C-alpha cells in the first residue's frame, strides 16, 4: 500500500474490529453530543450576553449529564388518541440512522468501522432515513403542530437533498472515489479551497437538512411550539434531542471529512485533528443559530430550488470542465480560479434571485 | 391641541338636519336619541368640516335608571373632538344601533359592552361575549350585579 | 367498443382549524387565535380573548381614587408608569387638580424612559417571533434592565411601580438618579446604532418583514389603531403633539412615520421613537426645576359629579381612562381605552392570505400586552 493507513497493531480480526468500533462509535457519539449540548448552551450564552449553565460541575460541564438523568426519570406521556406503535417507534427510527452514519467516517487513517467503497453514497442515503422517523413522530402524535412541523421537514429534506448531493459530486470528481477514506487521502489541499462553492452549498443545504437556524422551521419554537416533538416527553423526547445533536455531529463530521481534510494535519495526533475540526464546524453552526432570524417555508423552498440547485449544477459543470480540460494543471492554480467563480456566481445569483412570493389571495 | 367641540354648536347643526333627535346638549357632550344614533354618527363622520374619522373609545355606563353609551369621537384631519352619547332605558332588553359599519373600532368595544353591561347592538356582525365565557350568567359591570 | 376515459384526479383538500394559544410560546401571554388553515396559508382567523380577564373595571368601582393606581400597574405590565400617568391625568382632569412644575418634568422623564423600555421589549420580542433565537431580545433586555434600575432608584420597584400620584408623584427623585440617567443617555444611542447595524439591513429580516401584514392607512384610521401601529401606516398622529398633555408642548421632537404600514415599518417606527424619546429626555433633564413634587391633595379625593376622559400617548398607543364620578370617594365608572385591544381589531385582515410564520410576525409587530387587552 502506497499510503500507510492502518496504525500499527490494529486488531485485524473482523469481529473484534466490528465490536470495538461499534462501542467506539456509540461512546464517541454520546460523549460528543453531551459536549455539544454544553458547548451550544455556553457559546450561545456568551453570544447573548448571559451566563449559561454554570452550576453543575466546573463551567457547568456536567449540565448535560444532569439533564439526561432528569429526562430519564420523567413521566412518559403518550397522547390518548395517538398511534401508539408508531409513536413509540419514531424516536428509534430517527436516532439510529444518525448513529449509523459514523460507520464510514474515518477518525484516523483506517480507523473506521467499514471502509465502504461507496461511503459517501451510504452517508447520503442513511442520513435521509431520519426524516422517516420525524414524519412518523409528527403523524402519530395526533397533533396539528406536530403534523405541520413534520410536513415542513419532509418538504425541506426532499428539496435540499438534491443540491446537497450535487455539491458533493464535485468533491467526488476531484477525489476520484466514493470512499470516505480515499477522499481524505486525496486531500493534500483541503477541498474547501478547491471547492469553495461546493462547500458553501453543502453547508447551507446540510443546515436545512438537520433543521438548524435559519432553517429550523420544523420545530420553529415561536410558531409550532416544538414541531414534531410537541407531544413527546421523557426519554423519547431525549432520544429526539439526542438524534438532533447526533445529526449535527454527523454533518460536522462529514464536512470535516469531505472538505476540511478529515484527520489529516501536522503535529497533533490525527484523532485530535478530527475532533477539533468537528468542534469548529459545530461552533460555526451554533454561531449561525444565534445570529440570523428564521426563513419562511416558501422562502426556504425558493432558496433550495432557485438558488442552491442552479449553483450546484454550475459548480458541478465547472469542476468537471476543469478536470477534463486541465488534468495536469497544479491544484494550487485552481484555488484562485474557483474562489473567483464562487464570488461571481453568488453575487450574480443573489441579484437575480428573489426570496418567496409572499401573500396568497384567499 | 385637540379642540373639544361644544355639544351645543353641533346640536344646532344636527337639529337642522335631523329635527328632534338631540335630547340634551351641554358644553362637553351631546346626548342623542338611540334610534337616530346611526344617522347622526354617519352625519358626523361624513360631513366636511366635522370629519370625525376616528372613534377613540366607546364606553358604557350603568346609571341604574338608564344605560348610557359614550362615544369619544376625534377628527384626525381637523384635530377636534366630540363626546357623543346615547341612552337606552329598557333595563330588561337594552338595544342600541351598532356603529361598526362606520368605525370598525367599535367592533370589540361593543362586544365588550354587550358582555359586561348587556346592551345589544343591532347590526353588529359578531355580537358575542368577549371577556367572559359563553353561558356566563349576568353582566358584571351592571350596578345591580353582585 | 369501450373508450378509455382518462379520469381527472382531483385531490380534495380541506381547511383545518388550529388553535394558537392560549398557551403558546408566541402569543405574548394568553391570547388565542383560532386559525383556519389551508396547508400553511391562513384562510381566516378569529381572536379569542378573556383568558386574563380580571374584572379590573369592576374592581376599581369599589376602591378610592388613589388606591386605583396599583390596579393600573396591572394593565400593561411592560409600561406601568404610562398607565399610572394616564389614570392620574384623568383624575386630575375630573377633580381639577394642578400639578407642580417639577412633578411634570419628572413625569415626562419617567414616561419617556418607560417608552424606551417598552419599545425595547417590543422590538426584541418581535425579532424573537421572527425566529432570531433569543439573541436580539436578550441584548435589548440588557438595556431595559438599565431603565428598570433607574425606576428602582425612583420608587423601589421593578415591575409594578405605583409611582405616580394624583397631583404629582409619590416621592422626589433621589440625588443619584440624574447622574445615572445622564450616563444612560450617553450610552443608549451607541447601543441603538449597534442594533441598527445588525438588523436594519439584515437580508432575512427584510425578506420576512417587508411587505408583510400591511395595514393600509384608511383601515388603520377606521379601526382606531393608535401608537406605532397607526404611525407606521403613514398617519402623523401623536397625542403628545396633537393634544399635548402634561408639558409636552415645551419639547422639540419629531414624529416618525412609516410609509407602507408593514411589519418592517412598525419595527422602524419603534426604533426611531426611541431616539426621539432620548431627545426629549435630554431636554427635560436640562430644564428640570426645583420645588414640590406633589400638590396638596386630600387623602380621599372627592371629585365633583361629572365625567372626564384623560388620555396620553402610551408606548403601545392611545391609552385613555374614562372616569365617571358620582361625588363619592370611588369612581362610579372606570373604563380603560386599551390601545392594544383596539389595535387587534384588524388582526384578521392583516393575516389573511399569509402563512403561519407571518401570522406570528404580524401579531408580534402589533406588540400587545395581555394584561391590557383583557383587563
């Protein structure tokens, strides 16, 4: 192998590998989610001129643990006229795919559960299964807020999946592989520099898919109370909450892997690079959440179909052309070109583009 | 300064147009007959020079022998105001015409008076209780409500 | 021979009814909107009131004129000082009581501070309704806190002040009040500029608020809208200028008006009004005279038989008190012209055809306070 991907003394046995990584992923997800909850609350507090949780443990670090404990001992309320089985199943269906995504995310060279040769396709496919759980929750709750929230989520995921996937194709073209491992290996220059527009589109679309501000219409607390989660309590609510942060973690991990060079980086151990980058990406997500107001549903759709989709297609076209016509050109030359393309396209399109159409005559 | 028009001057004008409709006129207010309230209100709203385009407040008072509804009218155009009053003496079934057609301000306020004092406003599009629940017995702002 | 006919598939959709409130995060209390929705679009809306109805008007009929003042605190709990003042103005008009010069100035200072505090809340929660997750409102509450500290100095309270009295104010302002107010006046314009930089041209805010929930000029007058809602629709009507009460005729200030009457204009008018209030405050502390803060008023006020309507330009609109006296120590009738209650008249007209998210925004831009709506 030209590239040393496996650290020495890695357990080679298939089942041992499988078992170890299953545990590692679960622990990683749960710990990171707890850390993220703390980070989000503290970072938001600082940005909003208040203190945030600071009582449980040093800097309030144990606050998520305390919350988890509290949520575990809460009463589990099931609405009287709900669809009980679906209501029970929904949090599970929502949570599992968010964890499954990590099966192909490399924490280190070779340190991943399964190096699928279709890794990125797997990610795209699996991560959209969550929406089934969310719609199940919205439907089974027998609550109009829930239904509205779930329908908004389905609409936004269906729309945003397209630009998200298309913006990933540019990366795949550059890396020449669908395997996450290979994509990281191909990033001598992080792809965020080579695919600035792709990154922008992917990040925007991903924010909408995991329903984070400014696209958090699904739970829009000022409109739909809590969206699809309105009727959930106790540990089921906890699972949804967990799923939401696990999704945010998954998106941060994918952005890290695909655009920021994954575990690669000088000096520090690779896993630390990986975690550090993930935390930075998540911090940006939190930052956006505290900064911008929410879009309306028609504006959300308009953004996907009129803004992101054409730009994603153009991005794909330009990337393909670059690879086809200048296969030998140094990648460093492409960086300024791609940045220029991004700036021109985004400015041009935001001139042409108008959000939403407003009022409907009734 | 909003000029408070004298009820007497306006009463003179109204007497000319609608004879016998003004019951009592004082410096600060003008009391008109309940039946002709709507016509007089329309006259006050639409006559150039008066232009009472803004209904500030509608208040109901229970004087035990009668109910009085007080309309505070303002003209944003000419910056003057007038207090218009109407009374109904039937305690069991007090009725007055609704002015919602002229000023929609009266919409919620007439409902409130209907709710709390029990005066029905004829011609109100949606006359039902507003502060209390349907089925509440009595009208709390009446002086004989205990 | 059979002909195959293509059947036209018609999907019948039915409107459905959603109750927004009385317990909902964005109804600013316990307001309820019975919305008929077609998907996300609002077909019709019916407001339902009364969840906070405490019968204040009936309560007041059994209290003396002075002991009604705490009741007015409970009306619009985001602007109690204005309510106190409006009530005192009405009683003074009814009983013909004069107010000392210094008290007039203190009243103006306090009322304008209250207007800023109330508008900060209004703008902050409007942006919160717009979906800006708590950030603007928390910054604005930070500034409101400064004003509450000032009120705390004056009367020892932070929410229900009970500060104004018939014939003046309950006590003189303490020595440290004016320096603290000067400091506030120095810092506040900077904060306002900071909000303007962040919000005025925010792309999402423009997309969400511009052109949304238009209240046309004629309709605004017809429904008796008042305050920022009326002015945003392009009517230059401010009772401080049109019918100057207290000593407002001595100050220079502008009346900001909107053009379109949409949510964005209502937000802009409020921000500009805060600047004008700062202007009035600056003039007021410059001219503040020495002297009494309360005229000689008997403990039990017995106004002559008659009636009076006292009104002022509160932060949310024209707040009026219609008092009828029968010569006794308690008002015979105590009626509140609640501005937010009347501003809600056109809510359904403004909402029809917009989406749920807009409805929340429109509702937020009217800036209501349930304590006043239901009384």
